[in-house]
C-alpha cells in the first residue's frame, strides 16, 4: 500500500482514502460496514508479506481490504474487500491488532479476546474470556494486555491463557490506551497521565504527567519517543526513558481518536470523532 495515503473509518460505516497533504478524497467505500467503524489496522498477510487494511465495527464483522495501485493501470487505486470474518464476536468489536506473523487478535464488548489465523478462512486459534467488556488490547512479549471501561487492566499469559496481574482503577474508555513498548514494557494512557508498566515486575515503573485534561490518543514513534494528544488541545512529544518533554504544539480539535506518523513523508496525521483529519508538521 502507498505510504502517502491516509485511510479513515467513519461512523456511517464508510472507509475513505485521502491524499495526505491536499486532504482531497481519493476513494470512498460506502457501507464498508453496516454500522459505525471503530478501528482500522494495517497488517501483513501472505507469502509476499502483502499489506492489508483490517476493519472492525459495531456490526460484529471483521473485514480485510486490499488497497493498492493496479499494476496494469498505475493511476487506478484498487479498493477490494477480502476475507470477511462474519459473526467474529457476539457484540461490538472494538479493536484488531496484527498479533504476529501468523495471526491477528480482536477484542469485544462480549468479553472475549480472540486470535485468528492468517489464512483464507481466518480460522480461530484460541480465545481468552475476561470478566469485563473489552475496549483495548496489546501484545507485549508472551503476554496480552486487555483494557476495559470498568477500570480493570489485566495481563494474561499466552501459554496458559491465565490472568497473571490485574491493575484496578485504570479505565480504558477508548481503543488506543495500550501500546507495546519493547515486548518487555507497555504504555497505558488515561486521565492526563502516561504510565509505563514493566510486565516481568508487574508494576508501574514510570509516570508522566502529560496533560491537564484527559488524553485522547498516544502513539510510539520509531525513535522511541511518545506523541500524546489531550483534550487540552495540546500535542506533546516525550522522552520515554526520562519522561522529559521534547517539544509541544497545538491541535485544532478535541476528541482526537488516533495519531499516525509518517517517517518517510515527515508528517503527523490525526483523526477526530467528528470525522476530520488534520496534518501536522
């Protein structure tokens, strides 16, 4: 897929592809889902490590999309649905992640984490049942972390599927609270703070007072720094090792839902709940 394209999922079930700097609509798939799209994820698939976009929705279906330029018609952008997983969950699917080379993982309000094999049928490999509806997950080493709006942040061992630690009062109201840091530590971002948690120690090793209002999106950059955006309209970049602020700026909209950084094109794109995309230098 062309790294210079921006792709967004909308509340009306559409998927839109934009030129990043002009913000002009390049292609749109109406009714990609029958209801609100909650998450888009990029994953590698197949022997040639091809890129696919994966989408999940309130309609309880996981869909995979080929988005690439036609070899025979270089000016034509292909946008084709492939390999849907129907009835993947019984309730709203909140997040999908590219788990490893052979599988993806999903989480849902039905309290299940499910792992799916990357093949033509995307057959289910295993499932983990939680006590809580799940809004967020991330893989960290040989564990998977789950987050819930009720405030229970849980670490599961992937070999036994058993819970090995639960942090209370860490609510995940959105599906980008959890980020794998280095397969040994992960990030949780909540009400204005960023926490770094060491899996082996099962404890918080660093807390960053990041924003005066709740944090709406966080992303890890390839240089190891963290970008955070809060409902205080500020975007900040942090040194992950000492917690120091590197630089900061302003965004025009609150309730940012996601941050994407293009290292090659040197821009940051953010999407909002009202369907806008902003490009930041």
